[in-house]
């Protein structure tokens, strides 16, 4: 943390969804590393092309997260890797803990561990998984996090909760990072962000995805004024540990261009927001290099957000910004 300003240094990541071959994927990981990014993340979705995926409006993720993370770690030497974020309902926490600890072992301590309560209703339904109310999914995530931390600790397990049980063994392997890889919890509503404030090392701000799909409602839930409220939820729930947290956001709408106005106008119309609301949207970055740097500095000052994740389509154009701001 910058002792003079009280602000954390910038960290930049790329979130990737697709690669045609293993060689392409490993080359991308090396490129992300060479451009100065701190981390490469995947999401945690399994639907292939078809009507179920199309109905969610979510991009196609061609690779399974765990083996792709392992391949990216193998191809690089300093890049942090991970999932932004694992869906808690897709794996028992004991199984997930073993996978994450193994990834941390194989990467020699370069794993960031992100987890969320799950939100993509169409993916649950396509696989025949029960999509419980948000409060129940968040309650289950809270218990899962408690169990995950016990597994990572190596203590003998004797857990009997509302949703999970584990007894008679210790977690193996132990993570290289102690006590565990940095924990990122993501979400967009007060309950999940309050949980993140209490339990996470990194709080990831996302849309309020109560609709269960991507669309204008989610984008409208994350305007500049809405994000300020989310930061306050985290601050209030974190209490004295707030200064220990890193705050992260996905810049899903990033366009490095000297003429961003047409894109801003089109998005404002599509999302039923004003052009100023889109221009200032915390999940968007529009403009040339200097303009985007100014936006990032202003948002870090206002919200405390220092970790920025960029998508596949923009990470090369965004690299000069990384090289200017990374670690500052």
C-alpha cells in the first residue's frame, strides 16, 4: 500500500474465455505475462454452443477452468493464475479445496482463488441443477468457505453443517501459500458483498445478477452511484479489516480508442442509461491511453478499486496502460 496516499498499487489481470488449441492458450498466457499483467483468469462455465447458452447472453467458455489454469501456470513463470470465480454449487468444497491446493502446488504458489455463490440460471437448468433462492446460495457459500479454510489448514476435519459434512481426514496437499491462496469473493448484492467483506482478501465487484442472465438490468445495477453504495456495504461489513482488503472490478466494456463516442452512444441506448452514465460506468473504460489512465486514477481515489480485470478482446490494446500504471 502507498503509505502517503493510503491507496493500494494497481494490479491488472486478463480474463479469458476461449482458445482454439492448447498451443494457442499457452502462447496467450505467455503473452499476458510478457505484457506486464499480474494475472490470467478464467471464469467457471461449462455450457457449449446452443440454445441454452444463447438464452443466457453469456459468452461461450470453451475450456474447463481447472486444467486450463494448470496449463497456463506451466507455460509461465511469474504470472498469477486462477478463476474469476469458481461457482460454489458446481463442486463439493472438499473437492474444490484439493483442486485449488494442487494448482497452488503445481504453480509454486501463484494461484488466486476466486469463488462466488453462482448466478447463471440457464446453466443450472441446462445441467439439471437446482437453482435455489439467492439467500440460500449465499448461505451455502458461507459454509463452504468455512470448510475450505479448514481443509487448507490441514487440521483434522470434523465438519457437520447445514449443507456439508466432512470427517476423518486432513486436506492434502497443503497449499504452498500460507495459510491459503488469496481468496477473492465476487458479487453485486449486499449479502454477498458483506460476506466478501468479512471473509475475503479480495472483494470483486460485479453486477447484481439476480435476473440470472446478462442484460441491461445488471449493467444498470453497477453505475458509478450504485458502485459507491457497494463500497459502503463492504466498508460497513468489514469494519476494522476494510483497510486490509483489495477491491477488484471487471472492466467488461473496455475500448482503447481516440473516438469512443459512437460506442458510448450505442451502449447507452442498448442499456437504457445516459451517455454520461456509460462514460463513467465503473465496469467500462473508454478513450485513449491518457484518458483511461485518468479514469483509473480517479476511480481508485473515489472507490479504492486497485485491481482491474480486462477481457480477451482488449488486453493487447490496454497493455500500454498496464505498463504505465502497474505497481503504482
